[in-house]
């Protein structure tokens, strides 16, 4: 089983990103689940979302404590939250930032930085980074799930959301 934890802030689309990744995995032929964990529901509050995917049915129903992959949608969280907690050796951490890392990453963990905010602003004109970050995790995972993710980006696309926001994961690759 592979597990992913997404750190973001309310309104950044962390829960939506988890759902898109889970749907893409499921449509790609594996079992998956996605679920959030957050305190107060307000824009800007720290949020976590989780994804599991496996070739066998997933019966586990707890939070993800030792993820294989971590996405950090807002690098300012690194100073406030231990986003690297429990990451497995050999794991991949993807951080949305335009800056060079000034934090210590656990030994044996691969760090990928991407300026997803600039990509989002360029492609869709809004700082919505969730699909760009999940495009990066697909690349970091070494799996070509782009086609599947794009095909899976139909419902539940919220009404009024531009389709470009869900096709946006491709530049993250």
C-alpha cells in the first residue's frame, strides 16, 4: 500500500487534490481512498488530506502516519507544522515554493520543489495549486497517470469552476 499526506490551508484545494488523486488511481485500476482531517473550517486554517492506494482492497480507516509521499501546498506551514513527520525513508516530499529550501529534510527522503503558484497564475489566472501539486506527485511517483487524471476530472468538478483548473496538473509534470 502507498500513502500520501497533503498539507495545505483551507481554501487551497487540498481535499479536492486528494479526491482527484484517489479517483485517478481508482480509474487506473487500483483501490484507493481519500479523506480529510481539519479543525475549524475556515479559509487559511491548516488542513491535511490523505490518500491511500493499493492493488488490494483497503480496509484501514485511520489517518496516514507514515506516508510514502507528502505534498506541501503552502511552504509557510513548514515553520508551524512538522510536515515531515513520519515520512518513510525513500519517500518523496513535494513543496510548492519559489524559494530554495531553508529547512532540513529527513535523511533518505527526496525533496521536489515546484513553483505551483506561478504556474497556476500563468495557466488559469488564479493561485489554485492543488492540481499542479498532484501533477508533480504523479511525476515523482514515476507513473504516467496524466491521461487518467485528466479523464477523471469530470464530476465532482464544482459548478462554476473552469475546466482549465483541472487540466492544470500537466504543467506540474
